[in-house]
C-alpha cells in the first residue's frame, strides 16, 4: 500500500535557514542530473520507528528536489511482524530459535506483497529485512523483468548486523546478494558480501515536530502535564520499551547518581506496530521503578512527537544506555538540541558521540552514572559538548545530508557521478 | 577594480562513502593495508577527515592518527601521523608513502606493540567525490569575496585544502589570485593560513580578512 502523505508540505527551501543557501543549491544541482529518473522506497510501517520518520521527510524532499519518488509500505499480519521482530533481534545477535515454519511464513508474506506492488522505477530502495524478499520482483524465473531492465536495487539496512544469528543471516543473505548495493549506518556493521556497501548515516529533520524549536510555555506545560518538576534536574531516556535499550540499566544508573545528586529520571517511550514486545518490557520497568516518585515512566502514543521534543529540551542530560543499537536517532535528536548526551558505545552511537568532544560514551551502568555525575557537576563542559554535538549533527545527520547521499548514490550507480 | 585574466569558477564538492570491507585490528595490520588500499581510501582518511570535522579544532587531523591514539594508545605514532600536513602533498601516493613510513618505523621499533589488538578495528572506507558547478564565476577580487562568503565550507575545502592533488602547487584561491589577478603577496598570505588550528568557517573568514584591504585599495 502507499504510505500516507506527510502532514504539511515541506520543501528544500525551508532548510536554507538551517544549512544555508549554498548547500540547498548544491542539492538541486545534483538532482538536476537525475532528471527523468524515478525512485521507489519500501518499508514495513508508515508510522512509528525511525525508518518511517526518516521516509516521512525524505520522500517529500526528494520530490521537491525534482526526483520523482514514491513510498510504499508492505502489509503483514501479527504473525509476520512477530517473526520479523525475532529476525530483527537475531540480526542484532540475540538468541533465536529458528523454525522452518517462520521462514515459510516470511516467504509467504513476501509473495503476497509482490503480488500487490509494482516496480517500474529506475531505483528501488528496500528498507530493512521485513520487505527484503521483494528483490524477487527484479526478475522472476521464466518471466520478463517486472520493472525497467536496468533498474538498480538497493537494500538499506538500518540495523547492526555485525554479529547476526547465523541461521537468520544465512536465510536473508540469499536475498541480499541479489541487490546491486547495500547501505549501512556504520562501517562496523559491515559483513562480507559480494555487493558494494555504502555508508549512510540515518538522519533527523530539524523542522519535524520532534526537532522544531518550541516555546518555553509549551515545554513548561508538558512537564506539568506529566508531573515532572521543572525546577529540578532531569535525566531523560527516550526509546521504545525494549530490552535492547536497557531501561532497567538506566534505572540502576539513576539510583547511583541519586546517591550524590538530586535529580529526576524520565523514561519516555513510544511504540511501533512492528514491535509486539513493548508491553511486557514496560511492565518489568514499572516493577523496577517501584514507588519512587522521581521516576517518571511515560508510555507515549506514536503521535507524541511534540511532547518528546519538549521533554528533550527540558532535560538536563540525555541518556541512551542501549545494549545494542542500530544507530540511535534519539541520540541525534538530543545532540541537535545542544544537550549533553551520555550514551553506550554500541552500534552507531560512537559515530555520533566522539568521547569528550561531542558527548560522553559509557560501557556500563557504573560508567553511565559516573559520566552523568561529572556533567551535572561541570555544566560548562556539558554546554561545550552540546554545542559541538549540534554542529556534528548539522554536518552529518540531517535529512538534507541524507537526501544528498541518496542523490550521489543514484548518480554513482548510474555512472553519472562526475 | 582589477579584472582577472581568467575568471575563477567555484565548485561544490560532496563525497559518498563506500566501505572497503577491509579492517585493521593492530598497527601492523594498519601498515599492511595502508600499503595496498585504494588511493580513494587514503584520501578519505586524511583529506576528507578535515572536511567532515571542519567545526572542531581539536581531536582530528586524520583518521589514522585518531585511531592509533584512541584505539591503540600509541601517542608517539599518533603524533607522527598528526604531523603529516596534507597541504604539502601533490598526490595521494606521496602522502601514502609518508603514512607507510611512519607506520613502518613504529612497527620496526616496537614489534610487540604493533601486534597488540586495538580496542576497536579500523575500517577502511573510500571517498567518491561528486562535483557540481556553483553559480559563482568571478572576474575580480570583489566578486571573489562575495562568492567565498556564499559558498559552502565544502567548497572551501575543495579549493583550499585538496586543491594540490589536482595540479597547482598551492591552493586554488592563491593560484588564481597570484596568476590571474597578479596579486602575489595576497596569494602567499592566503596560502599561509593554518587549516589545522582553525575551523573551516574561520579559514573562510581569514581569507576574506586578507582580501578586504586589497579590495578597498
């Protein structure tokens, strides 16, 4: 099915105030070289999760730049998304009990979606493992190619696949090898494959509800609404209630900090349709928080972007204590808001946080607590890290940079880069 | 206002990063790979580092130095690699030779340390540079200043930092100012601006500061 159109029209011109006229002109010049070419993006959810957020902004901007781009979303039942969630965790290295039945269900949904989607574009970008089998549309045995004969197929992998479960990797690798190129979020995620691998950092949109500037009144009212004291320091982790985000470890770190310093902890999490595990993890976190009135657990619906934005802007320190991470867009969001961020050195986080330059990296509960205490005691250091972090995001992790990378990749694959 | 013999066309340059699929886990492995990795990879980890971190004046001069320091805890070697001034090179191969020489000296002097496993691997990547013409084609110093004010810092990097790899024995700005505008003193002053102790935005401002008295003269 087609993804819903994003709320509000956005254009490249809206970003002149953020990245400058020169950068915008450069992107338009790159896009002109792709005149007449068409793009399709495919993922598994239109709302919730980082990929949908990226596409929700990237697709309109590509169209505004003059490159005709369509976004399709695959469909699947609960059984399919439970299997793909298992695949997701297994690709991150989590234990997984592989059954042939799961692979069969996965294949059946690929066929169902293949029957519903058409591929007539010059470039097809498939996001993450859920729709990876759509590569079969490229050329079905005994049939003519479904799309343009010279279409370029690209698999965009948003997760860390450096230590995958071997059986799941082996199953998905058969699809991967059939793509022309793969995009990954960190050089550390690379695996030996016979296709070219490109490095694209994920991105955020400075004009989205989650990142736009907010007035102080809205921020204050948001804190009041959630019962958070605006006069006391706030530690915040924003993430799905997912074991890989280690919310229990965050509570432990907060308790260590509280031995020395007064502060509150806010754990704010959204949910996504393809994440059926969230409710169970939230229950475990509630139990760990106990009756501490300074721990605020906020299970927010997917339309809470403004509230998350307000919480991030109100935070004294942002934490991202993930055990595994794809990239960690919540880190990017925190850095963009000039906040000091303390985060685990996993996945794509070290690409965003250069220790002591753009934030603080930690490797344990105790390390997280120590870095938080250090920054609470040294606000001038915290401020410098926040300012550097903002510049780092501006240079590398904005949606406009992502757009530019896609334009360059399409030019490169079609031999028109120079 | 003095008119240039030839106009100067400012370019915009962007880079796409391709992962080579080659890693080094020790300094000895870094040496082995540095000898044979593509020139585009050496370019990416030296010239391109400065562009990617143009807003910092600490911590980054090239990726090799950074990794040797942060992942291998080898400050002497990091210092040697940091001292490689990319503006002194007219080809990536010359720069590669000096990177390799610094690594060879370390491996030879400290063979055991060179085989110690780093905290994290070094991942070789290549830079694919894509250039486009900007709207700025200038014929005088005044027009040059206006253009320089408007282009992105990546244009500044392309013309001021990586220019020597494309032919001139100086940066593109100094080459044009010296040859087409025949303002050799200004050209030299601009060429002496330090790219390692200033952000690229600051470098841009310093070039403009040097030019202003000549525009007004």
